[in-house]
C-alpha cells in the first residue's frame, strides 16, 4: 500500500526471525537461558516473541481494513483467512511421515500457534470493523479484568482456583475437559482455550498503535514510548496480584508484552520512518511472507526430527552432531549456531521471494 509504514514490516519480520530462532536450537538440552521460555511465572525475551506477533497482527489490521466498508465480502475474506491459518496449524499438529501421514487421532494436538493467530485475527478484525477506538479500549479492559476475575475467583470442581500449574487451575482444567489428550502437555496447553481470550487483547493493543501510526499525530514516537512505558508499569504492578505468565497469557503478561512491543516499534519507527535510516531490509523480506516462512520452518523442522538416520538418531540430531558439535565450542554455542544457520536459510529464502515479487497470502 502507498501509505505502508516500513517499521511495521521490519518489526513483523524481526518477530518471525526470532520465532524461528527460539524454536530450532541444535539441542533442547543446551540452550542459553534468554532463548528459553520461563518455567511458569515470569518472562524471558523468548516469551515476548509470540505476543509481539499478535500485537503486529493488530497493527496490520489497521492498514488492511481502515478504509473497508462493512460488506459481506470483507467478512468472508476475514473468515477464510482465519480458517486457513487454523487449518495450517492443525496440519502441523497432525502430520507424520508414516502412511497415511496423519497421527493417531488421540495424539493430534488441537490448539497451536497458527490456530491462535487465526482466532485472534478473526475477532480482532471484526471488532476493529465495528467499533471505534473508545469502544475497543472498553472491550480490551473488560476482557483483561474479566479474565483476571475468572482465573482468581471461580472455583474448579468445588476447589479454590490456583494460578500454579495444577488441576485446579481454571484454564488448565478447561483445556483438559475440552481437548483431553489433544493438548501440548497432558495437563495444559500454552495456546489453550480460555487463555485465547486475553490474547485477543494483545492484538487489540496493536490496533491502538496502528491507529496512532496512521493518524496525523505529530509526536508519534513520544506517544508510543509513553504508552509502552505506562503499560509496563501497570503490567508489573498487576503482576503482584495476577502473575506474568505466558502459558496462562495473564492480563499482566498482555500489558507487559504490549508495553515492550510499543517501545521496540517506536524505536524502529524513529530510525526508519522519521530519520530515514536504512536498515533491517532482511527483516522486511521475512515480514513480507511472514506466515509462509514460519509455516515452512515449522514443517521442515518437524520433518528433520521425524526422519531417522538410524533407530536412535534423527536427521536433525545427525546434522547437529556432524556439523556443529566441536571440542572448541560449548554445547550451548553449538546449539545456537545451528539455530542461527536455520534462521539464515529462511532469511535468504525470504529475500529471494521478495526480490522476485512472490508474496504468498494465507
């Protein structure tokens, strides 16, 4: 689009690159702490990556639909795109290399990253098309406070709810009741049903930022830094009562991650759109085919784990051991170098697609 903002494309691509990096270490037994998720409460840099993507989905919704009229064709396109994302996610969860290339039904994971992106995109787009910014703020506040009240005050089968990883955690309990064996873990799923509600707010907060970026507001950078700092403050204060937790996607987690997203985007916007400093082109290339690059990285990574060199060694493990493991490198460094090599491959692929003007829309 003519009014496309470079910093948004760079931010999206940067997020996809980080998603690939944290998902493809050489070995999960040797990963630097910042590249791992927090064990439960709290957050690491890795925990920022997925909410950053949902945030930029919201920002992108503004650019895509700010001039759209409320027609059936618009809703149809939104619905189809959402279903495609959900379908791709279900495919990743169900695929195996053994004929008929589908796992046993009981082993298929229903929730997932792409599924959550699809659901969040659908609801955030519909809300944006039908509500002004004041009503969107009200919806965001109601969802965050409502989720907090549900998680803290609603008992589970007569037992007071907990925010720990336990059977009487409302979100975990609901996932087990609804999805059964189709969760990521036997007792919970980080992209579960109830926690999808606050994840929609992550995208709504991105919509607010998008509205600022397309407005005639003079001091956009200052405003984004201010909003980001305020969200960080409120989120960390809320952490005292409703702990920051990615697996539960708590309300404090939503605010803290959106706060950091605003600050990072404000910095990139200042450098690229205000000062016109040229950098981050490789991220722009990745951002242009973000979902396709992410899907391919996930699918090929899964293949590398499923293909066996022998009874005990996967193709992934064989490549890591033969190419990256050396006496002069720590195992953590070897693991990181493997991940960086994977990232480099997909960055080159994204650049080739971009230069050839191949943009695959999902």
